[in-house]
C-alpha cells in the first residue's frame, strides 16, 4: 500500500492563502519553510541578483542606482543573459506577463506594464543580486529557462547553519492581495482554533493550542479548548488513515475550507477519555493578539501575565492597554507568553521592550540595528535612507489608533518570557533587544525557532516576494542565533491546562524560578507522549506572514 505523508500547503485566509502545515498519510512530512523578518517596501526595486562580484559591461551598469535611459532601455531589456553581468532591477520592474488592471489595496492604479516571463525573472535576478543578504552565494542561472516561481526558488543560498539546517529557510512568496490582507489585521477564514501539529504522519497527532475569542471554535455546542485532540475529520480516521484520499479530505478541511463550509470533527478534550462530535463552520476570524491579561500572587510578588500571539497592527493598542492595567495593579514581575508568537512588526517588539524596561533604562539606547549585505553598509538599499538603529519606541505609531500617544512602562530589570519552537523573529528580537541593554530575560520553555533575519516584502506583477535582506543585532552587536535562543529552563509545553493557569507547566516554572532562582525538575512523565505534555515540540504552522520580522518604512 502506498504511503502518503502530509505536506505543507496553503491555508485559505480572508482575501488570501498562506502556507500552513499539511498532513501526510505515512512516513515523512515536511516543513514548508519559514518566514523571516521583513520590511514593507516603500517603492520600486533597485538592481541585480547573484553569485560573485560580476564584471561590468559599458552598456550593462552594475550599479543599482544608475538608471537606464529611455533610448537604450528596450535594447538592454531584450538583451540575452550573460553570466555574471547584471542590469538594474528598475529596468524590469512591473513588466508583467499578465499585467493587472484596476486599483490595488491602497486604491492606486497598478503599475503593471506589458512584459514577459523573462522580464519578471530578470527583475528577480537583479533585485536579488543587489539586496539579498547572501547575494554572493546565489547561483547565476539563465532567467529565460524557468517559470518565475521556479526561478525564485533557486535564487537563494544553499549553505547550512552549524546544526545542519538551511541557512535560508525563509525564502517565500504570497500573492500581493494575500499579503496586504494578512499584514493589516490578521484576518483569516477558518474555525478560530490554532492547531498544534505533533506528528504529520501516522499515527498523527493534532491538538488545539488556543482559540480566538468569538470564533466558531467557541460557539455553544463546540467549545473547543486548549489540549483537545483530533480523532476524525469528516469521517476520516485522522490518526491512522494511510490513503491519499484520506489525506486530501483532511487537508481540505484543515486548510481549504471556504467561508460557510461545515466540517465534522471528533475530538477528545484534555483530561477526558470520551470522544465527542462537533461541527465547525468556517468564517472570517479576526485575531486577538493579546489575551489573558491578569495578575497572580506569588510569595509577596504581584506577577503580571499576558499571552501575546502576533506582532500585528491590532496589537499596538492591546499591548498599551494591558501594560496600563498591569501598572495600575502594581505588578512587580512580568511573564510574557510568546510560545506561539511567530513575529511581525519590529516596532511593536521595541514598544513592548520599552514598556517592560521604562524610560530610564532605554533612553538613547538601541533596540536593534539592521545589517544589509556588504554593498549597503551606510544606506538602506530599498528606501535610500541612512542606516539608523531602531530605538526603544516610547509612543504609539498609529497602526490602528492615533500616533504619538505615550506608552506606559513597568520599569522592570527582569522579565520572564515563555518560549518554544514557534517563538520567532520579532519575538526573538524582543528577547535579544532587552538583553542588549542588560535587562535580565529569563527564558522558560524550549529553544526558539531561530530567525535573526528579515526582508522587505516586494511586489512585482501581483506576487510579493520575501528574499532575506538583513540581519538584526542588538546593542551589543549580537544577532547570531540562526539555531534559536536556548531557554534558561527547559520545560515541555503543557496541553493539560489553559494558558495563563498558574499550574500550567511553563508558567508554574516561571513562578517557581522567581522565588527560588532555580529551574524546576521536569518529571519524566512530562517528556512522554501523554495528555499532560506534548510528545515532542509541537509546531503551529502559522502563516508565513505571522512568522516574521517586519520593518515599517520610515
């Protein structure tokens, strides 16, 4: 009997699709890659992609800032590929095999002009050679020989990290329509249950990590909660079905459900042995990035806790309100639960850093500096602006609210952060940025995903490309954590209790460490496959756009 592993594919989001986990029938399984940090692009691209420093021909300028004249533009654009010779990216920008018409997300007409696939590929080649962080490790391949999606997949380094992971796991694309929708409010079509994947091949294991308030997962008669385990989907044995037909049904239900589509699930709730049947109907779901804000007493301390899931625009006011409330409650310790936060806007991470440490400890200090490739040591290759560090931001930016509102702060010298393999990018920058100014960050949980990199999302002809363009470093110049940030105390994820429950393993460990200064012992049973703790490090497979470091154009 053939074995069909689950693979990663696209989950339907409102106005867009984004890569998520996909199941496999037997054996294998795959990681669909990861996002990286990125910066929304403020304008058209500049020049060239590829391997070594290229020779420069008189009529083929290698300088991204050198424009091609109207007289020779067509001739240059139609000239054949020459290995190691690069023209400016602007020569090919918006030259599309299938030009869009009408207006875009911002209400402005599309800039698309009639072109060819090779024009789109030449733009990618030039853009990569100019801005890609590891441009000198990219093979120079003839753009006329590939479909655009295939060509982009090849325009990256194939080097590995010390642990053997791909150095660039983050090369990815969205349709531009998808990216614009996701980066704004995190609105998606789904059930409102964030799935945690423990095993993608039989025997598969899928649990609920958390649910979005007011979503289909919280409706009467459904009431999905953290730790619930999936047994069957639309009559298919989710755990053991070995057929491609079964995998197709599972993938369609988990990742491709259109609004209004109803799906039957058989689940077992945490702490129960009795299966129950529920029906979930897919609908637009708006993410609530900040949840479970509370205080907990702990040996004379007042401990603030907040669950922070995504660095998206809607989080700005939610974080501000949470910190204002914790300040009024006189919190003397803080636990920030980032175990499922894949990243997002770097400015939100710097704001959160300020709200933890306060004015005195952050004044005039760097939260993070951005390093581009060796062609761009003084100016941003996309915006042209001087390279300046990101400070600890002390006021709002006005993502979805008025700008320049002062932010509250707790003025702490120590913060506890709960982490795991889904803690990525901007979340890692929060940890690294505070450590750069000697704030004691006590990390409880598991090693983070390892994304010190970022990029400018760059639209061309309806596709937004993510090609690594920078590395972030803290005030001490440290940013080498491609294999993740290791925890102070290793504690497996605990799916038997709600997030924010003081008896949940990771939060309980943080509370114990505040008193004793020591890491608690991890019972052997918590490392086993059980309803109490995950059998291994689960991965949420969030959309790539929610697993990144994003810089806003200044």
